[in-house]
């Protein structure tokens, strides 16, 4: 195991977008993988390419017009291993919350920082009750849920901390059945929170723990198959879980496995798991992942059936970080290349959606680049709002 200052050692072709407004792309030869590069506020210039996995063509890699990464107001101080969530209403364009994690000295903190999208400024809010790191969070309504995490390096808690956005106060909910940190997380039906995999303090786990926000109760769901890992990341869209990557303690190896879990609409604990195509960038852990859902103030259009991934640690040694960014379209099990993140980063946990300037963004603040802790505030623009809505609101 490594200390908190060295993150992470233990720690078919079916989609071609048909919008006539999207032009300038061409399909490359089968088996060619696109190499994303950083672009600020511009389209990715690399051509389409086809990802080949397990001997079958499983998806199309393509460029997305009107996208790219840009830097916005940096945080007041570096943060890594933290949780990130976003919040918008009909009258408020948006806020990004950075919760807990570690500071630049490797100390686990309870700090909560909020970025005001309109004002482009950061402010401090009421700290968490308990400091945690290698933690994720989700927002449902006006509450933010922060399950588990490490209180110190690789010592997880079963505590569920709940933040009231309006009151700026913290309370606790029912404890997790199993203490865990460094897991994947997602929300189903705006009610159920899924905590997937992670590290229990003694081993990686395949457990899927489900929290009912209406009854304040936890249940165990169908375990995730495949390699036991912590540091996996993912999301849930239209009743399907997508997780990829992670580090296996027993084998001391970073993974690129992708698993897709279909949640039974009549039983949120029953999940049918299938293997998906491996992460195209290769082995990865402690990357960022998120779903560009409910990004529009007022929830004016449906969530797209995609999960976006970026950054991460390719080895688990804590000495390298990735910039690659990929989008997974769930119905077709297809990976799509997006522009590379401006700053290589692992330990970023989540990508969160924000609508600003008429465009849909995914936000990735903070992280660790393999040698330095980061205060960056980097935004990926997926598409203009109208094009994004037209493409996915079917």
C-alpha cells in the first residue's frame, strides 16, 4: 500500500450519427484507434475509426462537432480523491460542488467548495461531518449523498453523509452494510443509489450496495462479475449500469474490463450483468466518469444514453495519469473518442453535467497528475444544447 501522498497503488458497428448538420467526418479502416488530442472550444480533428474488441467490431469511434476542453476559474487549493456533484434549477444556471478528498499535503479534509457558474467564483460551504477521501457523491433533488470513502488511506467508513443544498447543513443516513471506498456510483429512477465494488479495508469487493433514498435503507444487489477491483468508475443510464477499469489488489494489476448491468425494472436489487468492450485507452483506475443527465435547468430534455470517462491512472503505481476521454453509448455498447483532457489527471472520481452558454458541459475539477496535486477546473463541451437535445431526445 502507498501513503495518501502517492495515490493509488492498492487503491454491431451500430452507431453512425445521422444528423445532417454534422459534417466533416469519415470512417477509417477497421481496427484503427483514434488518438484524441486536446482542443480548446473546437471540434476534434481526428477522423472516425473503428474499435475492434474480442474479435468483433463493437462500436464506432467518431469526432463530435462543437466540443473540446477549456479551463475555467481554478479552485482555491488543490484537491484529489474528492467527490464532485452539480446542481441547477430553473432560476439558477448551476453550481459545482467539490466535497472532501485530500489537500496538497495529503491530508484528508472535510471541506466543501462550491463553484458558481454565473459568477465564475469559488466559495466555502459548511464542512462535512467527517472527512473522507476516495469518495464519490450523487445529487437527488436538493440533497447530496456521500456514501463511505476512506477516513485515512485505505481505511473505509460505512457512514452515509447527506448534505441539504438549501439549508447548507449535513446529516447522516443509514450506514452502508459494508464499509467501502474507491467505488463506482450511480443513480437509478431518481431514487436508488448504487455503490459498486471498491475496497473494504482488507480486499476488493464485488458487492453492489443499493440505497433507497425514500426509505433510508440499504440492500445488497446482484454482485458485479469479473475481476475484483477498486478504483472502477461508471454511471447509470436508462436502467443500465456501466463500469470500467479498476485496480485488483490481489494481482497488483490495473484493469480495462467493462461491465454492463441491466437493472430489473421490478426489482432494483436484481441485475443482469454482461461483459462490454474493454476501455479503448487500456488499463485505467481512479478516472472520472459521469452521465450528462438532467443537465438542463428544469429538466427540459431526456438524459442521453451515454457515460463519459476521462483521465485516470494507467498502472496503479500513482506515477502516471491519462488525458484520454471516451464516451460509451449504452444501447449499442459503442466507445466514441472525445478530445483529450487538457491536464492529465487521476483521482478525479466524477464528471458532472452543467449547462452554460447554451452548451452541455462535463466538469472535472482537481486531481493528481502523477507528481503534483491539481486545482484545475476543466470543462468538456459535448455539444450545443439544441444539437445535443435533438440527437438524444427520441
